[in-house]
C-alpha cells in the first residue's frame, strides 16, 4: 500500500471536519434572534431554486455524484450496485431537501425570490 490513499483519507477527514465546524457555526447563528426574512436568506444559501448546483445542497449533491462516478469505475459488474444509491442520494438532496427548503423560504419571505 502506498502513502497516497492514507494521505487522501487524511485530507478528506480534515475537510469534513472543516465542513462540520462551518455547519455548527451556521447552527449557532440560527439559535439566536432571527426574523423570517433573515431566516429565509440563510435558507437560500442552502438551496438556490434557479441554480441547483449552487448552495450547500448543490455542493453536497455534486460531491455525491462524483462519489457515484468513482464507485461506477470500480464496480466489478458495472451493474450500479455501488453507484446507483449515491446517484439517488444526490437526487434526493436536490429534489426533496432542496424543494422543501424552497417552500419554507417562500413561506417565510414570499417577496424574497424577486428581490
């Protein structure tokens, strides 16, 4: 085994730790006083209706898609057993979580989408 896979895992762990800290920071911001319009703006950072690839959900979906592509390259039978669940997870993020977040932002700040 070469040093490369271990270095990759270390980099991924460090990056995941940074992401977790960033999400914790956002959670801390949401625990304070916040009005409906400001909450809607925060939620729009998670999901952009016009540009699904933008925002937190879009980035996470793209990451899962890249992981699915990697899984597809190493699948012994190329039957989708490894890659399909990852593609599905990416779709669920953008279609379900993203859509529900969009509905919430519209309810919180109906005029915010046109601003």
